[in-house]
C-alpha cells in the first residue's frame, strides 16, 4: 500500500522539481557576452576577462557567472566565479605563468544554463639563446684556442646582446663580435700567457640583453705546457713581427716619397701657371709693339705727304721767283722763310692731330 502510494506521488514530484528548476530558462532569454582585453599575450602577462549578462535585453545585476580558462590541450588553467554589477557587467583577471604551454586558450562563461566562449593566443616572451661549438678548449701557455658562440633570437627579440667571459688569471678572452642584435655569431679567442698556471678551469660565457635577459654557457679550459713546436712557431711569429715592422717602415718611407712627389707636382703646376702668365704678358707686349709700328707707318705716310706738298710749294715759289724777277735778294729770302714757316706750322698741326687720334 505504501509502495503504490510512493509510485503515485513520485511522478508529480519530479515534474514539480523540473518546473521549479527551469522556469527562468523557459520564460526568459539569457544572453552572455565575454571577451579578453587583447587577442594575444606573452607568457608572464596579465589576461583580463570581461563581459555582461542580460535577460530579454535587460542587464542582469547581482548574478554569479562561472569563468573557466583551458589551455590548448583542454586542461583547466584558471577558474573564477564573478558577480555582475548593476549594469550586468563582470570582470576578472589572472597572470599567465611563464611555464604554461603556448597556443590557443579558450575562455568560457556560464550562467543560467547558458554559456559563451572566446579565445586568445599565447607565446613565449621574446628572448634569445646561446650555444657553443665546443665544450672544452686546450690552450698552451703562450698560445690560444677559439670557440664559436651562436646567439639566436627566440620570438621577435630586437635588443642588443653583449658577450663577456669569466677567465682565470693569465687567460684573456677576445670576441670577434662583442655586441649585436640576434641572430649573430662571434668567435671567442682564449689566450694564455706564458705565466698562466697550468690546470683545468671553467670559463662562463655570459650574454646580457638590453632588456635584462641573461643567458650563459660554460666550457672547460685546459691550460697546458707549450709544446716545442709551438715555441719554434713563437720564434717564427716574432721574426714575422719584425718583418711586419720593417714593412711598416718601408710603407712610411713610401708615403714620404709620395708626399714629396705631390709637392713637386704642386710646384710644377705653379711654374706652369707662371709661364702662362709670362706668355700672356709677351702677347700683350707684341700687341703694343704692333700698335707702335702701325703708328710709325702712319707717321711716315704723313711725312711723305708733307714732302710732296713742300715740293709743290717749292715749284710754286720758283714760278713766283721767275715772275717777280727784279725783287731784291733780301725780299726773296724773306718770302722763302715765310713759306718754310707756313709749311712747318702745317706739319706740326698734322703731327698733333695724328697723336690725338
């Protein structure tokens, strides 16, 4: 009897519970909006998630929204429950751990049986890596060995990276490229002095970026005795240095000779200019002489004309003399002198006129 009553009561109770649990979803329309402040992030940055809840277009205040963030593999990486404000909005934020995987993350927001999602992309923060072409170097006393250092960007790294090395006493490091923007390579040469103590040492190569990123690698350096062959090579190297110094002296002498030749060329150029000036002066003198000769020729022509005029005058005088006949010698002489004076005056006028011309 009790069992049958239980079965009779159970269906209406279930219907009541269903109706009690779902009236809002059946009667109203819930809308959720969710987004992030950026579409992509680098690991270590803060992600801000925001959104809003509305029912039938009206802001839903004071309700709780569940937030879940999963990584590219679907693993839950962040969860929160946030309460909407008076305008129906909500917000939460979290920091991406630098150890998280990179890729596309999914953000889901749940409320009232309704969910909405968005995505964002993560990548590692820009950095760089370094590697060495060798793990160990053997450096004889008084000699050297080298290793190639490779600096490569990880992501869009755009800062200068500077190289340095920690070395033991008597060992020095030099780099073919000390500072540059990745990707680049540098040859590090380790040199040991003759006084360097023999033994095994750890040398650390450190690369420091302008943004503060630091990477380092270590290698083992063995300082050993100088082999006899290297001693001979050292002597040869010293002699080569002497030859280099002699060649440098010869080069200096040649530079001096070159400078002297240049001075001579300059002097010759000056002499050539002076000769040109002299030629110009001679040409001007020749022109002046030519003008003088022309003037003299004109003067001679004038004198010849005057002589012809005098001959005509003399002929006229002779005619006059013959006509006068009985005039005294004194009177005749006076007439002759008067004519001569007139001719001289005419000549003077002609000369003055030509000079003025």
